[in-house]
């Protein structure tokens, strides 16, 4: 039985609106966008603040990892983020929330996951390593001797598995096993979004490679600490989900951080679950944000948290048959002030030079003309960032008439 003394101090009660503003501030939405140009310094600071930037291959609008910086910083050169990841290697790619970019300081804190690949990696990776360890070793030797390698360079036949996204050939599986274990890492991604693998010691900065490997419990505690700062206020499940941590390890880390005063127990009105506050979290009196959010943005990727904080029920309908979709294929929530007030299904028609709004829906109670005016400004900014000439609105969704009127007279920026 634990001998830890029971803390009987009163638990702070947070109004739901304050908790929402704390969460937004922690994610970088309580500060104005920079008036000048945005470069690698601001991008690096953003990645450090978030801890995780999720990667996704869908490119109907933009690769998802480019969107969080646009949402928080406005228009910026996407090449600057590529430079941060592919040349400076201040950011590395690994499995965190899902496939993600992370600040390199977190690499030592994920080595326990690399060491536990036999337990945590996908079945076909583990199976290949067990059944054909010589082949995996051959692939590693080829990377070591010949330099950076793509899965397509291995010219292995692809298995026929229609309807699955994990249609990997044997060479890809071997490279992914080596990637999961940390033997290789991604030096960059090609224009077709294919990982280019190289030995980890040839990619990451020497000071990161020399950093000692923490004990797993210490590493998990640092990941939860990072999640707590990035979320501001969160349930235990929110904190664990940020880095996809297992319940027992996550609960232990939360308890230890609470004992150390790095997390504070709070009650948030309407949440219906105990919550934890970063004691250093900013508590803004208001938030004047305006942002379109990737479906994989860390503000909205955990759907129960989105519903709890914003009262916004959000589902990704990419894999829903078109006839059954409610809001569209690639739907982005629209943040205005401290509320999610609308959602738009967006497509970048690069050949025509058009940002297409394929549907636009307002949330109940939203002021349609005001929301449409703000959304039109953000869409124009996005179109310019994506180097598209105009915004076209399809007449689908209750916000589309007002949005079409608001978009029509807007001048091109720049």
C-alpha cells in the first residue's frame, strides 16, 4: 500500500471558457501572427511548443504537416519547414502520435520505444525480422554502404492487397522495421512523399546522438511533461494520447509530475472527468484567433477532447463513401476567436489555380455574415500561400451563400 500522504488541498475549479482559452494559448493561438516574414526560427519555436506535428499523406489541399504553421503563423515559405527537417535536422521524423515531426531534443526520450520494437511494431515488420533477419541485415548494409535509400530503390514486387493503405513490399517492410528500431531515420521526403532513409548517425546532430538514453519511466515522464505544456489543461487520457502512451505508464507519469508540482489537479466545468493543468500555462482573458485547422492538427486530432472543449462534433469522412458524407472529404474546422464556428471542405485545384470550397457549414448559433467575412479573408490568405489565383465556393452547405458573397469582392494579397 502506498504511504504517499493524501493531498487534501482544495481543487481549483476552472470555468469551461477559461479552460478553452488556456488550451488555445498552449497551442499557440493566443498571440497575434507575425507582421513580417516567417522563417526557420519561428517554425522551430512552433514545433518546440507543440512537441508533435503529425504527418499525413493526403494532398487534396496540402500535406498536413505544412498546415499547423500556416494556422498559427500565417503565410510562410514551405521550403523553410523543409529546411528545418531535411537540411538543418532540428526536427526528426518518428512514430509519436502517429507518423510525426518532433524536435530533436525528444529523440532520446523515444529510444525506449525503438528498443521495444518487438512488442510495439506492426505485425508484418516483426514477422519479417523474425523470419528473414538476414534480409533485414542486407537492407541495412546497403544503406550503410550506398547511402540514402528509398523503398522504391529496392525493386521488390508489391503484394496484391486491394483496399489497404499498408500495401508494402518486403523491402519497404524491412526499411520500416529499421526505422522503428532507430537504426535508420528519414533524412527527408521526396516530392511524392516517399521517405528517404539513411543511418541515424549520419542524419541527427552529434549532440543528439551523444545524449544519454533515459530510463523508460524518465522518458515517458518527459513526454507527458511535453504534452502537458502543449495542451495547457487536459484529462489523463489527453496527456497519454498525445504520444500514444500506454495507460499504466502514462498514469504513473501523471502522478509523479503531480507530486513534483508540474501538473495541478483541477476540475473543469462540464468536462465530467478529472483534469490536469500546467501550472505555468497562460490564462488569457480573451483569444482573437482566426485559423483553418488541418484534421490532423494537435488542437483537434483527439475528437472527444474537441467535443469536450468546443462542443464541436468532428469526424473525418475521407473513408466514408461519398454518398454518406455529411460535410465532405477533407473538412477543416474554422477557429474564430475562441470558438470553432464553421467547417469547410477544401481542395487545391492546382491545375486551374483555384482553392475550391466544396462545402461550407456553420455551427448552430453562428452569425453567418460575420463568420463568412472572416472565413473569406482566411481562405484568400490560404490561396495566396498555396499560390492559387482565386477562391471558388460551391453552393453546398448552409454557410455557402454568405461565403460566396464574401469571397467575390476580395482582392488578391501580396
